[in-house]
């Protein structure tokens, strides 16, 4: 996915595998933290977000380079799955990913309201702290060539 994003955005830099793994772990740790904090997401919230995202991607009124890049990435992501566009957007995997995004957003809001963070940068630091505190208890299996 990252290679595809880099290709479409004409970005020559690539993200190292360990950075990708760390980002994936942080995402899961945020979800765990949000649930631990009592944050919940309804099926309706997920469905509404998916509808908004799909409509935004289908909207032809946005013609800037970034929007076109996102549209192209999503078209390719759907194509790679082998699913129809409707099946893709209705898949459990997509619903789960959007649920995680909502949980992370709600956690950000909660931490901001509690005064624990004041900016996106502080949220990034919060995620880094979660990762650092968890690294000793994580086992990461990697395939080596």
C-alpha cells in the first residue's frame, strides 16, 4: 500500500518496514486504549462514515492532485481485493478499519477534553509512549528472505 501511495504521489522516499510495523502496532494500541477508556462505536456511526467517505471519493467536484491520488489509490485497493465496489464497501474488513478510525478519533477528543493533550503532535507523542511502554511485551514475527 505504501509503495502504491508513493508511486501515485510521485514521492521518491519509501517508508521503512519497521516504521510501518510500528504504525500498525500503534493503531492497535490506540484501539485497545480507547476501549479500555470505555469508548464505543455504534454500527450506525461506522455505516455513516463509510457512506460519507464513499460519497467523497465518488464526488467529481474535487479536482486537486491529492484528491485524485486518493481516488486512484482507492480504485486500485478495490480492484486488488477482487470484490465489486459495493462488496468492498460492505465488507467486514472495511467496517473494522473505519471502526478503528472512529475509536482513535474519539480517544483524541477525550484526551483533549481531559486536558491530557493539546495538539495533534501531543497525540503523536501519546501514541509513541503507548508503543514504547508496550514494546517489551510484544512479539513481532517477521519473515526473512
